[in-house]
C-alpha cells in the first residue's frame, strides 16, 4: 500500500460517446471496433472528443512559456495514438520501439493520464483534437492543405511518360486535393499521421489508372509530444529531431501550436538537432539542456546566440561517455520533482563515475547580452549540489523502469509510472509534494514514459514569490574549488606538460580513408561486426577510462567532442593536426599541420582553433602544403625531444622531409629523418621519448646504419633506452606518453594492451624514469583506428 497520498489510478470503464458539434463544418463519423473488454474502442488516429468553439476560446489563455518545471501546469499537450503505432509495431526496432505495442493498452495509458490531469484541474488536449478544432472555413482548409501535403500519388516510372488526358488528371495534385476535400476531419488527421503513398499504373480496363500498392510512413513516435519542441521562458522552439523519419512530427506540432495562437520563436535547422526530452526549465535564472545522442552542440549554440532560453544561465549537461539509447535524453536520467529537489539516476553522478555527465554553464553578459562560458566540465552532481539542489537518487531498476520520466503538475504534484520511484520521492526528507502512480507500461515499451508523452505550458509564479536570482554562496565556493588547481608550468626546455586537449570519440568509427595506409588498423572482420552504435559506446567507455585516469593525476584537460556533421571519425587523435610549443620568453607557438586525408583535415574546427589561438601567441600554419601533396602529421609524424630540440621523424606517405625541415626552421629543432623497412605511417607508434627514457623499435629500421645513427643520438641525450620488438610495436608499446601530475610528478600514459606486452625488466627500467604508469583499456580504438593512448593526447605547452 502506498503512503502519503500516492494513488494508483484505475482504468475508467466509461468510454466517450460520439461527439457531434454544430460548430464544426462537418459532423465527424465515429468508427469503433470492439475493445478487449467487449466495449467500443476508437482506433483511428487521434480520435477523441471534439473541441467546440466555446472550448476553443477557453484555450486562448494558454500560457506561451514555462519558467520552472515546478510552476503550476496550465495546459498539457498529448497525442492519442492510432493506426500509426500499429504500423510501427510491424517492425518495432525500425520504428524506434523496444517491442510490439498494443494500441488499446497504449490508449488506456493516455486515458489514465488525462484522468489524473483532469482531477487536478489541468486541461489536456490531444494533437488530433486540436487539428480538428475550428469553426470557420479556413480552419478546415488549413487541415485539408496539411493532409494533402501528407498524401503522395506515385505513378509507375515506365507509365509516367505516356499518361494523357484523364490519366494525367487522376494523377494530379488537383485530383488529390479534390479527394482530400471529401474526407471527414478525422480522416484528414488519419492521413496526416500515417503519411500514405498510393502507387499508380495505367490500367487498360475498368478505370484509367489502377492502384498497385499502398505505402505508409507513419508518425509512430508522435505520441512523444515532448520531443518536437521545447518550451522555454521565452516561448516555443521547434526541434530538428535526430531521426529523419520523425521530421514530419514537427510540422504537425507546429500546426497545432499556431492553431492555439502560440508564437514560435524559431526552428532548429541542420546540422543542429534538438529534442524536447533534453530540456528542463529551472527558474528565471537557470535552465538545463542535455547534449548527447539526440541534442547536439550546434542546436544549443544557435539557441544561445538567438537568446531563446530566456534565462541568465544555461547549464549544458553533456553525455560524452555513455551514449546509450536507454539514456538518450536528459529526462531519462533526471527529473525536477520540486522547487529544489531533483531526481537523478545514481549511475550518472559522481566525479569518477564512468557514465557521469559534465556541465558547461553559460552566463549572459549584462553589457553585451551574449552568453559566455562561466563553468566548464563540472560533474553534474557537484554542479547541482553547489546550486542548492537536493538530489534524490534513483536506482538503476527505477530508472530502467522509467520512474524518472515523471511529469510535475506544479508544486511537487507528480505523476509517475513506477511505484518504487514514487515511494522513494515521497520519503525523501526535503520533498514536500504528492506522487500519483499510474500504469504506463505499454507506452514504456516505446522507450518513453510520462514526461516524454506530455508537453506542458505553465503559469509563471508572481515576481513576489520567485526566489532571488544569482549565484549562491555555496556555488561560488564550489566553483573556486573546482577551478583552482596547482599547475606544473612547463618552460621551453620541458619535455612534458600537465595540460592536454582531448576529443571524446562520440562519433568514432573506422576511417576508410586512413585504412589504406595504416597497417595498425584491423582488417579482421570479427572486429567489424559490431554496429556503429556499439562501436561508439565501446570507444566512449574506453575514452572515459583514459579521461578519468588523467583527472586522478590532476591533469588539466580541455575537452571537446565531435558530431556526425563534422565528418571526422578519427577526431579522437587531435595530436596529429596541431602542436603547441613554449618559448624562452614565456610566449607560445601554435603549429597547424598538413594532413594526408580529407577527413583528417576537417578536424581543424573553428571552435578548437579559436581556443588554441587564444592560448598561443603566434601561429605557424603549414597546412598549405596539402595543396602540394606534402604532409607532416604533427606529433604522430614526429617524436620531439623538446629538451635537446631534435625532431625524429619516420619518412612515409604521411611525413615529408621538406615539410619536416620547415617545421624545424620555424621552431629551432634539428631534423632527424628515419627510414624504415616498410611504410611505417607514423613515428609515434614505434618510438616514444620522455624526460629520462626513450622507447624505440630498432627492428623496423631500414638497415644497421640507421640503427646506429638513431641509437647514438638517443644515447648522447643521456636517456635510458628501452628496446621494443616488432611484436611489442604492433601492440602499441611505442604509443606511450609521459605527462606531469598536478604535483609535478612524471607518469606514463599507455593502453592496457601496451602495458601487458612490456616485460618486467622493461617496466622496471621505465619506472626508474617516471613515478608510475596509468594504463586504461583502449582495445576498440586501437583495433579500429590503429592508434592508441598517445595519439589521443594533444599536449598543451
């Protein structure tokens, strides 16, 4: 038995009768099929009560915005599912479902939700009801126009050139418009949500044309009315959904919003992607927006630039390590339960939690009105606590059962789909509200629950009742602790640094361009059987281990990620396209390198370049050598002895001696070209130089003269030489890097594969030169991309 007001809602046995309204141009025809209990169940899309003119006028006062998830709900937008989800069940995975869905049970879920909303005095309307709503001829004409654009006539290709007379008329848009004009308003809505295509061919008898098939592109996910827009403190913003098959849903929602007289601020266009499940308003001062597999940085930056959020601060909650369909949106891992209580999935909070989210906060400049980064990559739980939120932890089971995906009706009045989650919330000492639990299991099979299936417009609280805005003292203190670090400051003779730039492999994949000349990339089909999603998930998990290992050492990390529109599958190897160098006078140089493959050249992104240019005093741009097919791929092509100013470089298709010479001229290095037996694509897979050690695979060198020349050069610098075998080189023992901890201690970063292939004597020798070794698993990235830990770290001097 649930305590403290948790109520389970029973399914009402009553069914709505036929609604005939004199305010409509055409009386709707109600079509019914027997329900599971023998009673009538409407099955056509968006069936439900018709909104009269009087009811339409009552919706004129619907708020156009929402400031806080805990403000009282004034109006809720829903969708009553119909044939479109039946069609989706024909192939659940293709429709973005977990499994097949029962239409009747799904409709019962929506009905239960409406009953609770109604009991709490909150009007709710479905998309179908709003589309059918109207009194004037223009209302029907608008609906008819939308239905006509959703219906396609497709003539068989071989017949199309030979159509004539009546055949042409029957395949024309005019005929289609006439057909649509004869449909009932419910049928018009059905056309819109099923998106039919009629295939036509010349008949030869009976009628001029015959239908040869019917194809549908149903809006099977329209039920998730949260996704097609976000509603901020300044109004609605139309989304650009991550899945192309869902794109028509946005037009449907836009049609309904305009019919309600709700002004739309704007729409997100490609390459931006935005889905409403990633947005939470949290007051006039702050809102949260998730960035992950459904909402990307391009959309967020557009909204910041256009001031669409309407809050002083915007907290971007980034998923860079998890990238899982089950946690696709922010509302899959968090939910605002009251003014200062937030439910958060346990597995995504904690500074070193593998699935943690990182917050980058933007604050609006009072003078310019532009948003500027005020906090970067702060752990989500730490950020929430510092801002005065009380975190209600949700177990993995509660979260997997979508208990987090509740709706807040205002003032802590929640509707939740999981009983255990409801009890946890109600028993939390800082929560002052009530939880209503309803059975929503059928819709949960579609990877969404109550928050996903509702869009809420809210009454804002009066100014006198609003909490004061501004950063809290606790947050100021936490921010100072977060940003203040003891730093190892390298000089022009430092071999190592404790500041690095990383790019999370959020769109990682095997690069077919680099596969042509990188022998370290796997060509074994058993490594290529995973789906793109699985590969990215595995790569992000491995990268997170590296990121956490460096964080534990106190390394300062500038972190980026990449998106599909960047077209950069190897972006997690940033050391190839740039390097930085410290001068004697304290200034720094930024060098940009010519890359052999077009996809690698795209890694020189404006946002990263802006940061690097701001950090460095001078720019040396060697990338123009790409026009002459002359390449030098950064500290992949070169292994630098920064202390003795020697640039070791294996000459290859990616490393040109002429460009090497120009680099050395600019930076005051001595070139040391190396020649190997085969096409060793990069130097840093067979060689590594630290402050006191040098690990190198001499077996790959062309002849004994090359061996002696390299050995003597390294020996003269006084380093301990660790000789690698070809097999060790293949297992990434050369792709290692020395860094400094925040205490100034030297440590080695390498993959677990590399660590496992060093023998005890070699490890002992290296540990005489550094304090310790970190070695995360990096197998997916190594196998598919032919690079390892050192490739993933771009040093910042």
